[in-house]
């Protein structure tokens, strides 16, 4: 699992956009999105998740990668 910080994610619409961007990436599920901490947990390639988020205007950074 990889924990990502997405500081620009702040509302339900942001959450839906992030989930939609990550859904088509092979192996990305499950995706957990926490608006309170502005963090996302993904089970998939961190580089692919970072690229997908950046492409929709939500730059992210890796917090932990296990």
C-alpha cells in the first residue's frame, strides 16, 4: 500500500475526480480517499497514481510506501 498526500484535494467533487482518475489504472484498487487528512491510500504503482493525479491538476507526493 502507498499513502499519498494530495494537499489541493478539499471537497467531495475533488474526491470524485481523484477516484475517477485512479480507477482505470490496473492494480490501483482499493483506493481510500480521506478528505480530512487530504491523503489517499492506493494499492498499485505509485508512479502511475502520481502521474494520473498530476494530469487532473492534483499534484501529490508519497508519504509512505510499503
